C-alpha cells in the first residue's frame, strides 16, 4: 500500500467518501440516508462499459438500505466522487424520480451538469471533489479494462424471424434451430417466415 494512502480497500475509501459528501448535500438542503457502496459491474450483462454507477432502491434490499455500485473501469478519484454524487442523489430520492423532478433539481443544486442520465461535475463541484480527494488520499483501485482481459462481448444468440408478407409478426429463435428446422410458419398467413436482415 502507498505510504500516503489512508485506506487499504476501495470500499473503505468509498464509505469515507460518502461521509465527506454529506456536508455538500446538507448545504443543498438534502439529508443523505444510510447507504452501502461498493465497486462492481453496474447495469448487468452487456453494459459493463456503458454503465459507470448504479443505485438500487432501498426496497430491493432485505435491510432497506440503498446499495450503490461504482464501475471498476473508473480509477480517477475525482470522477469516482462525481459518479458517487450522482448515485447518492438517487439514494436520497430512493430512485423515485428517475432522472427527473426532485433528482434533477438536487443534482443541479449540487453542481452536476449535462444530461441527467450521464452527469458530470461542473467546475465548482469538481474543485470541491478534488479537495475531498486531497483529504481522503488516493483511491486504492486500478482500473479494469475488460477488453484487455480477453473478455469478448457476447452478441445475442436469438435471431429475428419475421412474416414474409409484411404483417409485422416476428419471433426470435437460435441459429441452431433455424439451421436444423428452418423458419416456422406465420400463424397469420400460414406461409414460411423469413430470417430478418
């Protein structure tokens, strides 16, 4: 561990970061609830590079505490705090507003800019986050790059098969069944369906 590091794990750092962000929320008139925060792949399969943060509402957890995840592709400490701030706004709202209403109002008040689905810290907030990083010390994490780990993106196994007459009826099936048995018959017209381009 780096001699200047205050935290051995990224989760310890993130927990301390939540506490360090509480005064910013208080200044904006928002009290943060209890949360759990960790590093993990938000968004589920296929979205590992696109989703960089996620907040699960309190109702999803057995103990009714919101769960926050920060993507392991992030390693820049200020950016991590920026994403954490966004996810904490969701936790404050308990995911009730999505990216609109109360969520958007508080996010803007805190200094998050851009489309509410993909905010970044404005200059003033970025300075405040940099000061928090100065207090916390280095973020004890090295970015993960899935492509460099030999992880290949899985494409869908289901192929689209549609009505040849243009009725709009479609089904999905695997390549195996399409090759072995061919296309099914359209229930609308009784004609063989065609693999969609």
